[in-house]
C-alpha cells in the first residue's frame, strides 16, 4: 500500500516525518518567518491550506464524509488535524494584534497531489477563490475558524 494511503498500523515514522515536515513544520517555519512583515500590515491575515480529512468531527461522525478511508492516509490526515490545532493556537496568540488566522479545506481538486486528485475534476480556481476570500476578511471577520472552499464552516 502506498505510504500516503496507509492506515496508522502500516505507516512508518519516516512517512509521518516527511508528511509533517511539509504540512506542519513547513507551515510553522513560513508563518514565523513572515510574522515581522505581517505585523506591519494594517490587516494581517494567515490562511492555512488544510483538508476536510483533518476534521476530527467528520472523521468520527457515524456517517462521516471521510470515514470511508477506514483509518487510511494516517500521515496526511493527522498532519492536517495538527495544522488545524496550530491554526487555532496562532489565532489565539495573534488576536490582540488584529490578525485573522483561519484554515481552508479546498476540497478535492484536479491537481498532482495523487491519482485520485488528478482525476477529481474540481477546479483549483474555486479553492483559490476561497483562500483569497479569507485573506481579504474585514477586521470584524472570523479568526480561528475552519472553512470549506465555498465559505461553509467546517467542524474541527
């Protein structure tokens, strides 16, 4: 089984490290590097590209959208859940400075992420529009929230 689709019982620590390096540690490194510039902005915004597969609610719901994987893609899914937690923590830490920090679930898009995505047919521009919407939130907009590409709230 492909490491990207493996359940936790078949996921090696190297697979976890590689995935977390990109989806968690990379996000922290880039975010922290950009904080000095963002602090100079009158409207600082951070939008983390997450995934609905990182929603613990959707993963544990009796009729979940993502439970069909039966615990598969453990490295990817757990890294997105960790990113969601970091989104909340950044939002709390930076709120007094006027930051809006949110996560976006772009949905499955026709990209090179994996064979399933490549044949998905979802237009990447739709997801990009969702990210732009969050990046341009008004000052009274939400922070520490999780949204689908179309603006619908996603449960943590």
